């Protein structure tokens, strides 16, 4: 896995094993890697003194594909940051099915609810490939939340966005038509940049999409193939380009 390299003179931290991260098969402590902490949005507004405090507390660990980074029901003993790779937040239903809740990208943090509440982890987090994760113990994280205005402000915005995103996802799962559920998922996942086509970056596998929206891999494959044949989407390596977002939106609304 490529390791994040720190530009000369920028704040850094040396990696060591995190005491509170889940002990999972294949997980390994990472030694002698340097990370540019100001590239992590939650930490970007810290003063030099605050950053030094965080640097002294952070620990790093590398996980392989399908390793469990956080286990539902474990103690909320720290806040975690995804440095590189991709993670999936999942829950397990009473009948044992794994339901994907959302994907995490580099710079995202997770595990904050259990830290704030002093409660158990409410979901599991699984590596989608090789990942590097940073662990900040709960006392240090809580100190940041209560003493750093920039962190507190970003945390409030994050929690508000999370509530909205979870509400949208619950609405998606309530759609009875599985094909429309897939179309709606793509609309929720896409990102838009001025002058650029809409894209879904780091496209999950068809099986992962199926797990997330409670359908079959074959149904996902057929739906994406149909969209491609109609010229609505174009698949590229690890991403999907939405060539005709208006047509996709009509399918979501059931008006096409």
C-alpha cells in the first residue's frame, strides 16, 4: 500500500499500534510512516499547540481487505481517522445479514458517537482493501471536542449531515422497486464539480452495493448494464461517470 508522505517541514506523527482498535486478522502496526495531519479536515484548524498534543496521542494501524477495524458492541475507547484506502460501515440484522450503511474515504473520521456518549460501538467498520487508520484515545478526542472551537464546529456540522444522510438512506431502503433503489443509490453517491460530469468515485463492487441496499448482486449488475446500454452511465476503473444525470433522475422518479 502506498504510504502518505509528509512534505518537508509540515506537522507529522510517527506511527505505533493503537491500543483500542479492533484486533483483527491481518491487522499490523505501522512503523516509520509520516502523515500530514492538516490534510485531515477535522484537524486542519488546530493551533500548533493543539496539533502537538494530537501528534503525541495518535497511533496508527494497517488493515487488509475484509479486516474488521471496529466491531459493533465494543467499547468506544477512541476516535478513528481513515488515512488511506476505503472503509464500509455495516450493521448486521437479526437474521445475520450484513447491511452496508455508508462508505468512508480518506480524511473521514468515525467512532465519534460512542466516544461522545461513552457507549458501545453501534456499527462495525470493515476494510474494503488495504487501509491505514489513525486512532486517537477517547480522553484526547473529548478534550478536542470541548476545547477546540474549530473541531467543535466541524463536529456539529458533521453530525447534522450524518442525520440527513441517514434519513435519506432510510428513505432509499423503503423503495419497494429494487431497480429504482439502485438508481437512487447512484444519485445519493454521486459528486458534482462545476464544469465536470457527475461521478461516483471509488465505486463499490456489485456485491457491496447489493449488501448496502438489500438486493442481489445479479440485480445490481443488470441495472448498471441497462444504464450503460442506454448511454446514461459510463463505467471507468474504480468509478462511474453519469453521462446523462437528467435521465437517471427521471428513472429515480419513475417518470421515464
